[in-house]
C-alpha cells in the first residue's frame, strides 16, 4: 500500500498545527473532494475515532468510512477504512 506525504512551511507552533489538522471540523478545508461528514464515535479525535463522510469526484459521490488506527500525539495520525466499499489504509 502507498502513503501520502507532503511538506509545507507554516508560521505556527507545531502543537497548534496538530490540533488544527486533526480537528474534524477542519477536514473540509483540506480533504480533496469533501462534501459532508461527521464523527461517528464519542471521541472525535484520537485512537479509535471514526468518521463517515462523502467525497466527490466530478459528478460521482463516494461514501467513505474511516477510523484512526495510529495516533502519535503531535507527530502522526493514520487512518484505515473504505472508500466506495474499497478498503484503504
């Protein structure tokens, strides 16, 4: 399986960036194709947090379910789930 990585320069403290990027209310700001979605677990962030959301690719709407499978506070978060019933990690 592949992974996505990138780098940008942000003028903010690392903890502030981490809190912003892991806050589900900000997902529409950077998740390509985001249409709508919500956390489906009591914890919206952290290990085991899960989300149901809809993405768009052109006229297609795709259902996504994902769960946090790795959470290294301030360092890394990893997700696994299904996109249109196709598993991803």
